[in-house]
DNA sequence: TCATCATATAAATGTATATTTATATATTGT
DNA sequence: ACAATATATAAATATACATTTATATGATGA
C-alpha cells in the first residue's frame, strides 16, 4: 500500500476540514512570528509585544485566533498571561512549508 | 545546536511570509480535496469537477489560486487542461496537520 | 464556418479577517 | 478603595475571499 492510498483513507473530509482550519491559523506571517517566538517556552503577552514590535491589541487578536485553533496553551500567573506552542510538530510543518516555497520559487525562475 | 535555533536561523521574515502564503493556499477544504485528488497524477478540470462534485467555476477559481501559489503544475493537451500537484511534500504537511488537529481536539475533550 | 465541448473570466454577494484607535476588565500593591 | 499595570474587547475600516450565476474564450470536429 503506497502513501497515496494511506493518505486517502486517513484524510477523510472531516480531517481535511480540520487540516484546513489549522492551515488558516498558519496563514498570517505575524501569527507565525508569534508561534515561533513562543515555541521554546511560554512567553507573556507584553514580551511578545515588545519582542515582535506589534501593537498590543494586534497581538491579543492573533493570540485569540491561535487559541481558537488550539495551537497555543494559555496559563495565567498573577497579572501575566503566558502563551506557549501546544504542539511542536507545527514547527516541522512550518519548516517544510518554507522549504517547499523556496524550491517552488527558485524553480519558477528557471526557464 | 537544538531544533529551535535551527528554525530561528532558517525561518527569517521572508521565509515566514512564503510559508504563510502557502498555508493560506492550504486553508480551504475544497482546495485540499483538489490537491489530494491530483496528488497521484495529472487530472483534467472536468474530471475534478465530476469527482469532487463542485461547480466548474468554483474548481477553476481554486485551481487559479493553487497555480498562483505554485502548488500545481499545469499542462494543456488538446482541449483538456491537466493539473498536478507540484511538490509531494505538501502531502506530508497535510497529514501532519490532520494528525495534530486530531490530537488537539481529543486533548480538549479530556477534562 | 459552425456547433460543441472544455475551461476561464466577470459580476454580484455575503462573509471573514487584519489592523488601528479607543476603551474596558482584571490583578496587584499601597 | 485607589492607582498602576497587564491584557482583552469594541468599534471602525479596508481588504480579501468563497461561492453562485452568467458569459466569454479557446480548441475540436463536421
């Protein structure tokens, strides 16, 4: 049984919907910057705001979106709220997407 | 050097933009159905329309989007136009996203 | 050239979303 | 209770996008 058959049996329509939903959450560069920044341990909102140089409401909005897709874990400690990447496999997804994009773009320039 | 450092050096802002752009192309379930369907060899537009039970203009629209993101290769043969997945690594991305989604959803229900 | 089939495009519509500005809520220390 | 800080929410705006319906373009065969 080859990979295609494996995929077709394991990627039914419900799972495709879920995958598409996660992909939508990964479709904004600022959210990817946030995910990458919180991938090596929990970070407070203010830390994210300062480090990524984004407005506080914008970071809050994107964190809400990431929380909606379950891609982040949230934890309160006193006045601070910490966000952390919930599944490290997302990092490999991002790396692969970046690699694929690089290849596709370089191939496009080859006439 | 751990994976995080590797990621931070290889995923600069340009690459994040590219990854986000590809992710956006993967953020629609109908597009994922199309990508999966054309992943085992080129398929004509009409075949996609019939097999996936989508309207012809809708399929055309999504194929245009997939072409814009370079995720498909296009080839004309007489009156037919064939589309094919341009990079099979996209399949592993979809499989991983589906797996992650399944895990995140099942973990959410565990109180 | 005409009719037919395959595919693309245009127009219209509804909905989603990224961002900014302004304000509200929640927690802590005094 | 009050002031200060951390974070979230609301409102407004602009833009993007999925889908449908209608029409156009392009290729083929008679």
